[in-house]
C-alpha cells in the first residue's frame, strides 16, 4: 500500500494548525516525503547544520552512509517554518540533551517519538479524508513508488534512498508491476 500524489496533497491541505502536535506530525512526515523519502529516524535527528543551500547533508542512522541531495521547494517551505525555533534538532521532537553516542538511549527516543507521530497520523488521516492506515514508513514507500511512476530511474532512486543493494529498490518496481497487472486484468478484450 502506498499513498498516491493526490492523497499526499490531501494530507498537505488538511487543516491541523489548531492542534499543534498534529501540525508538527504532519510537517515531519511531509518533510520525509518531500525530502526524498527520508527515514523517520533521519528526519527526527536532522539538525540545522545538515541543511546547506537547499541541500540535505547527513549520515544515515541505519547504515552509516553519507548522503546529500537537493531538497524540494515544499521540503524547504516546511523547514523554514521551524527555523525561528532554532532547536538543536529541526523538528524539536528529540530531547536536546540526548547523548547521540548512546545507541540504546537514542533508539528508545526515536521509537517513542515515532510512535507518537504514528498516533497523530491516525487523526490526520481522518482530517484528510483518507481511509488508509498512515505511518511514517508509508511516506517513505510512497515517495519511492511515486518517484518511479513519474519516471525516476531505479539507480537514482537507490542513491536517494541509500539502499545498499539494487534489489531493495526493485521492490518498488514490483509494486508498479502489480498495479499494471491488476489494470490488465480489468480489461475486457
């Protein structure tokens, strides 16, 4: 299951500003999507020093690989909303005093904040009129699938997602093939 560009737009257009924790959750997941399908752990740990000249530079938490790519205008628009707060971490979810060298503490903090965001996404789905179970990881999958549907090559997508093996990225192509197969099955010839 993935979100279509129309469903992403429904989330983007949903009115959450009157409930700050919903707005913040909406912002971080849209930032994930519009920033090349970042993992939630990387979005949570993103610091201002990781954004230079509308590019994101970071070391992927899961793999330790370094990445850099241009951010979309929508991602920059979301980031700018948080620029005046100047928390250590862009979205301010992670405790400012966390010891980044302590993997147990860091994983516990990321898990707790991810659960909090996923809980907010249930409400956001209702506000946006979506009958899908939204999760932070669904936004990553949706970016990948939508990027392929719009013509991005597998090797470029692999580079953006920082998959170590092309087979990981080819999973998204299989999703597209299944969709094509389902459409062919509907034909009355």
